[in-house]
C-alpha cells in the first residue's frame, strides 16, 4: 500500500497544496514551524481518523477559514482508492472513502495502513501503562474490527460497573447486580487479553530484530505482556468477586485489561527505569518498526511509515541504519536538514508551501 498524492485545503498553515510521493524514501525538509509535522499529521489522520496531537479537532482548520480538507490517494496492490476528511467549524467532520461518506470510524480501519513515529513516542517507553495499552489497541484494531468493537464494549461495561460501585445501594443488591456485570466484563476481558497476549508474542521477535539491526547487534531487546493471567472466564469472575470490597473502597474496578502493560527490557534490564535516553528512543523506534512488520503480515500489504523528527535524535550510526532499513518501505520522514547522498524524493516546505517536490539525485 502506498500514498501517491496528498492534497490539503485550509489545513493548519497550508492554504492549498498538493504533494506527490515516491515509492521509497520521501524526505520532508524545512526549517522549524514550516508545516512538516502538520503534513504528517494530515496523512496519519487518514489512517486512524483522528489527529495524533489535536484533542480538539477543529484546531486543524486554518485560523482564517471555516472549513478544511485532507485528501490522500492510495495505491493498493490491486486498484486505487482515496480517503478524504472534511472539517467544518459548525458540523462534525465527514470522512469519505472513494467519495462516499462513511458512518462509523471503524469503516476507515484497514483502508489506508500506516505507522507513525515522533519523538513524542518516547512516552511509549517512559510514561504510564496507558500509553502502551493505546499502542496495542491502535495496532490490533487496525487488523481486527472485532477487537475494536470488543474494546468499546468492554469500556462501556466497565463504566457501568464503576457507576454501580459508586451508587448508594445495599451490599446484597450490589452483589446481585455485580453478577451481571462480572459475567459480561469477564467475557470481554478474556478475549481482549488473548488478543493482546498474541499481539505481544508476535511483536517480540520483530522488535528484537529491528533493535538488533539499529544497534548493530549490541543490544538485545525483549518485550513481555503484563496483564491478566487467568485463563477462563470463571477464574476472572472469581477475581472480580474477591476484589469487591477493595473496588468498593476505591470506587472503581481495580482488575482487568484496563490495567494491562508491556514490559520492555534491554539485555534483561528494564528500559523504563534503567535505559539511557538514546536506548529508550531506539526501543520506541524498534517497537514501531515491529508494528510495521506485523501490520504487513496481517494485511498482506506494507503500511506507510511516517517518521517525524527522528533523525536528530539518533547518533550517526543509528541514523544510517534506520534509513537503510526504510529503503524497502514507503517512508515519509521529516527533518530540518538532510545532507545524505541517497536516492530519495526531497520535499522542501516553506511556510505551508511546497517549494520542491523532486528526486534528490
Ligand atoms: N489552525 C492553524 N492555522 C494556521 N496555522 C496553524 C494552525 N495550526 C498550526 N499552525 C501553524 O503551523 C506551523 C507549523 O507547524 P509544524 O508543527 O508543522 O511545524 P514543523 O515544520 O514540524 O516545525 P518543527 O521543525 O519545529 O517541528 C506553526 O507555526 C503553527 O503556528
Ligand atoms: Mg515538527
């Protein structure tokens, strides 16, 4: 799968622009604050249907406009398609696939696959388990709509259960109500845990390989799913029942996939606590490259790799190895300076305008 063209209209600091991409490496170059990240944000918007940085989506609309538009042209192994997103200050955004509006965001999943990486992704290693759960969820959802539905169902049941924990009812009544919620929650929980376990098991060897490649064999990366150990629905129900007093005191459900995590180690040492900045960065990158491999395997087509500002973060050796690694995947990479004499397409951006969109050599 490849993106051949991107069109933007009144999107952030772009008034109107069109960019063409090549199959291999596409380098998006420009000074600070010119619109490089905005461009990647727009592309990734079409992958997941939301922004990786705007919590209020209307902020992507150019300050002097009332609407904004993103359109990507996708070349697939068989055929072509377009994904279009139209933002308006007054209405909800509209997403169209091949010109036809979709009703639910889940219809977009799988239409255009991509993996995004920015220095911000460091939080994948450093920050709370929530970031690592989001990582699993986005990935698994891209390859399984069933998982996507399962997750929203789980969250809904969890919310209901938590509401009951805070409600002022007698213990006997509560125990009765909990029977229903525990039954439903445990069913979803078990399925989600299985999905995630499998995901991490599949991811682990790819991440190990990518990391070994980037570090020239110096570092051994391992990852592990940390979550539900129970193997049956009944075992999960037992834990939920056992925890009732504790949950009542806390006012929320203390056990379940919403507390899952991934443990990341280099040479058997926990990276989150002991890793250097560079190691943590490389780890996050290795996880993303592994993600790309998995998506490729499951969907039978290579996703697009979107790398924001990663080069400035790595030492020369790791930089070169990364670019080498990206050669066989369509990659859109941003940087402030690019002086490598390699075969790529160079896109130069100045103040929301594309001033060059040509081959480097
Ligand atoms: N809705 C908007 N309307 C107009 N301009 C906007 C809007 N949202 C963001 N911008 C502007 O877009 C500019 C470019 O942002 P972007 O993050 O893409 O820069 P960049 O090229 O990635 O820079 P850096 O190298 O610092 O990462 C910013 O100066 C910002 O003010
Ligand atoms: Mg940027």
